C-alpha cells in the first residue's frame, strides 16, 4: 500500500502542494486529476522518492520513503524517453543499470518490443516515432524492470483522440494483466474515470485534496458505453467545478 | 533524404568556392600588384612547394591537434562536473574571472616557464581553447533538464549512470559545436604562436616568405593554413553527425 501523509511541498515561495493525504492499495489504480500547475507532477515525484517533501511523508508497505523507490517505475510527462538513445536502448536502459546480463536483457527487451508492436523500430531514435509509439516505448522501458508500482505523468496527453482511446485500453489491460499498482496523472475527466479505480481531485495551486472518489466499476473496455461511467464523469466534473470560477 | 541534404551542402560549398575564386581573380587583375597574385599562380606554387609545405603543415597540424586534445581533456571534465554545485562553486569563479583576459599575452610567460619549445606553443593554444570549451560544456551540462535526471534515477541509476547515460550525451551536441568553433580560434592562435622562435610550421613560412617578399609561397602557405582549418572543421562535423545522429 502507498500512503501519502500530510505532504506539503514549496519551491521557494511557490507553494505547490499543501497537506495532501491519500492511500492507494496494492494492485489498485489511482487517477490524479487537477488543474494545470496544481502540483500533480510534484506529487508523483514525491511518491517515487525522487523529491523530498517540505513536510509530511510517504510510506510504501509501511516503510517510509527516503530515496528513489526501487520497485517503482516512473514515466514523466515529455521527458519519458531519452532522445539520444534508440528504441532498443531506451527500453534496455533500466536493465543495463541493474547490471542484467546481455542475453537476458536482449530476450526481455525483444519480448517487450514484440508485444508492443515496436519490433521493427528497435533502431529508430524517438524523434522518428509517432506520439503513440513513443508512449509505448516509455511504458515498455518502465515495464522492463518489472515494477510493482507504475507512476505515470500524463502519459497520453500528446495523443489524438483515437490513439488515446487505444492506449487507454492498452493501459487498462496492462493493469489487469500485471496487477501493478498504478498511479496516473491526467487532465482528462474521461481518462480518470476510465482508468482510475480511485480518483483523486486536486484543487488549483497550492494543490490540496478536493475529493477522493471511488470508481469500483472500472476494469472493462466497454465501461465507456455504460451509464455508470457517464454518471461518474458528471460527478467528477461537478466536483471540479465547485468553487471554481 | 539525409543523403540529399549532404549532397546539397557539397554543391553549395563548391558554389561558394567558385564565387570566391572569381572574386579573387577579378581583384588580382584589377589591382595588378605582386602582393595579390591570381589564384592559378597560387595554386601552381602550392603544387610546386607541396613537398616543402607539407612538412610544415604536418608540424602545424600536430600542434593544433595536441592543443585541441589537451584543452578538451581538461575542459570536458571541468565543464561537465560543473553540474555539481560543489564543483561549480570552485571552478566557475575561476573560469569567469580568467575567461575575459586576452590569453594570447601569456605567450611570453609560457616561454619563460616552459622554454621556447613546442610545448609553450601548444599550451598557449590549449589555454585559449580551454576556456571556450569549458564555458560551453558547463552551460550545456547545467541546462540538461532536471526531469531527465529524475527519469533515469527512477530506473535506479547511480551518480555515474546519470553522467554516462544522460548528462554527457545530452550535452554532446553543444560540446562538439564548441569544438568546431574553437578550430577557427586554434588556427588563428597557431599563426601567432608560430610567429617567432621557430623555423617550422605554416605560420613561420607565411612570415618568412612575407619578409622575403615571396608572395607566391606566402599565399600558398596561407591557402594551406586555411585548408588545415577547413579539414579539421569537416572532420568534427562528420564526428558530430555520427555522435549526434539522434538530433
Ligand atoms: N523546480 C521547480 N522550481 C520552482 N517551481 C517549480 C518547480 N517545479 C514546479 N514548480 C512550480 O510548482 C507548481 C506545481 O508544479 P507541477 O509541475 O507539479 O504542476 P502540475 O500539476 O504537474 O502542472 P501541469 O498540469 O502543467 O503538468 C507550478 O506552479 C510550478 O511552476
Ligand atoms: Mg505536470
């Protein structure tokens, strides 16, 4: 279980987060939604242990997080891939850092590339890929190290509506298949409702928790067509609009 | 596509060269003074003195290459490690205080310290290059987005990994550009460094033939020096294209 307790973060005079508390169960998916600049990326960095909060703390399986969390993989908004590495090398990077043997690495990476439909592009550099392919590479790289926790910062925001739905389905199936704990930052209400078993709504900066909404029906591709789904979207939209002028 | 671009560049270099030659020819006809021989005369003397000149060109080339290597091997780590605030606090003031000083005036000092041998010459060129490369490398290293660092740290990277997989490759394009620019400086300083206490190098040939009013050799040596700078520049450009294929 991931437990964020009373976390605040200031960058100098800028208060980015204030007294944020939330819990994500093991194997659960959680969507974090909030206006631009409210501290979503900051929160994700704090959960992954890469950034120290100004106050408060994060616990994972009851252990306090003091440095980079080992079994977590992070996919960052816009900086997810290294443009100077080929698709193959990007995906292999985590394994290489861990000192995995080359033939084990090769097998693993090629398996992932195959699975994600990237096999033909293994020698390409990211700039030659479409947005959707880049995101798949970023996800493949995160998965290569078999993380128990997957943290994603607006992974689909650069995609057009159609590829976005495809990638949402992809993430949904991935989550069901691998049983990873997934935390996903998004701007989109529909995406939050489609992917988040728990939806955390943050206020404008400084980000505070405005509401935590449970979304138990999540988990099927045709959830998008169901009445409950529309209800949830409406509910979230109302929460966001309350007090916002 | 890539090939097309390269071909186009080749043609445009050639076009520019032809225009320059035509201008040169026109000017030499117009002025009609032995101080400006026409291009074909220079070319002829370049060919005639090729054997003699190539010896000097090799010496000059070695001096520049040693200087580039020396400067790079000091400036690269100093610049890259300036990403660490502790290192930067130490190195940065030093660089920024000493950078604006015209280092060329250090030649007498170097000759007093290191003697009149080639080391003084190489050291002088290297000093000047050091600052150009170090300043650019430092800025490039410090501009690498913090988010790339987060990204690699989340994969469990050590400090060394961060440099190896992120900071150095990210800064590389700017560093090579700095190297490329510094080639021009290096050749200019080379000329100065070869202007006395030596009887080798293209700089020496230029000055010597100048004093003897042997303009053909002088121009041949000038052309050879330009060629030397140009070839180094091209080599670095090829290296850049290879190393920074991802750009
Ligand atoms: N390193 C930093 N130094 C100073 N201020 C920062 C830094 N990083 C973020 N901020 C500020 O903190 C606030 C929260 O930033 P953060 O990136 O977490 O927001 P976000 O919700 O992810 O925004 P977006 O939706 O645009 O991605 C913003 O106002 C931002 O300007
Ligand atoms: Mg963000």
